[in-house]
């Protein structure tokens, strides 16, 4: 075990307890065969996906890949931790190789656009114009598994739209600029609020009924997938509400 892996295991074990994380439908992710998981992106880094990935590792013996913002690789000394966490930049060859091995791959299509919003925009699926996840799933012939986690938008109190401000400032590598508060100060120099996480994993979505020769298939498929992720998000929140 490398030092980066040891840090990761200790951190995720602590976060699982901190957020009292539970999962409904994990068996859909540990069943044999490749799966492209499309998920809601909560505040900050997608911690819930790392927690779900750790459960898969414990049961299936491999660490799922997680496509994340390419700008993270520019952070000094971040690369070993990112690689130990199974992160890959975008939908490059590492992601495709993992699907080719029959593994689970996580994508949060909303990215920083969805994950770094203000406290006024909570628990609303918004993937903008991003449709690449659909093209990838159809190209490789893998099912889409929708996933959403309650609690993730309560980790921090967002003060601005980080994606929009980063774009307005012209930051390199599409880097966002997000201001948010945690219990001990400004993100990322604070722990997150100890809210409960509950993940809902949906049933596989088959794209074969939406052939690419249909000029409207992409938008119809996108509408169906995002509606299902929103439904799972609403359901997960209802299950943990007092």
C-alpha cells in the first residue's frame, strides 16, 4: 500500500462516519459488466462518488475510475492523490480502458457548472449543454446507471457561481473560482458540515431504443437521463428527511 492509498483509505473511512453514508442499490454497481455511472455533482469535490467507489473496491477488488476536472492535475503534488483515488482527466484512454475491462466508471456531467453554485441553487440537476456522456455510452455499447446522493449540497454554503466567475476572470484550464463556507471557515480550508449522505442508484438505461440516425435522439436521451437523476435525487432526499 502506498502512502497516498493509506491517506485515501483513512480519509474515506472518516468521511463515511462523518456523513453516516448509506447506499440504496449498490448491487447494481457490483454486478458483472461495464457500467458508465452518470451522477449528480454536489458541492465541492464529488465526495459521495468516492465513497461509493470505495464500497465497490471492497466488494469487487478494483478501484473504479472517476472522470474529474482536468485542472486538478495542475495543483502541486496532487497527482499521486488523484491517481490513488482512481481519478482520470476527462474521458481519455484510461476511462475507456476501464470500461473495456468491464469496470465501473463515474462521470458527473454537470461538473463545476452544477457543483459550484450558490446556496440558492440546490438539488436541481443542470448539465447544461453537455451530451458527451451519451455519445460515449453509445460508442462503447455500455449501459448508463443514474445515481444521486442526498446531503451533498448541504456540505458547504456556496456564495457565488464558481464556474461562471472562473470563466469571467479568464482563469486557465477552465479553472473555477468558488467562494463557500464550511463550519470552520472558507472552502477548501475547512471541514464540511456533518450532514447525512444517502445515495440512490437507479436501474440501467438502455440507449439502443434511441438510434443515432434519429436527429433528435441525443436531446430525448438527455432529457430522459436527467429526469431520472432528478427523480433519484428527490427520492433520496425524501428518505433521509426528518
